[in-house]
């Protein structure tokens, strides 16, 4: 039996920001694939990165990836 983590508001915000960042990066890779020979690196808007950084910092998770990904696993289905 798997139990879901109970997240604080700051942790929930960090998880949501991470998921937005993840989806933005995935979309960037999809767009950059384009026609053969025209591959470009994915573009991630600085605001999306900044949002994730701020959310991680507010949750006290900056530099604590192990704890963050534990929370992410416990937060339920995503991707």
C-alpha cells in the first residue's frame, strides 16, 4: 500500500512549479525536433525557471533534491 505525502502549501507550490517546468521542457524538445537537420536546442522561458527556483527556495528544498523527489513521488500521479 502506497501512502501519499501530505504537502505544505510551499511544497505543493514547488511540486506544481517543477511539473510546469517539466512540461515546458518536454514541449521545447517536441518543438525543437522539427524537420531533420533543423534541430535546435529547446527554449525554456527564464520565467519558468525562475518560478521553479523561487518555489523550491520558499519550500526550503533548494539543494535538497533527495527530499524534493521524495515529495514528488508521494504527491500522486503526474507527468
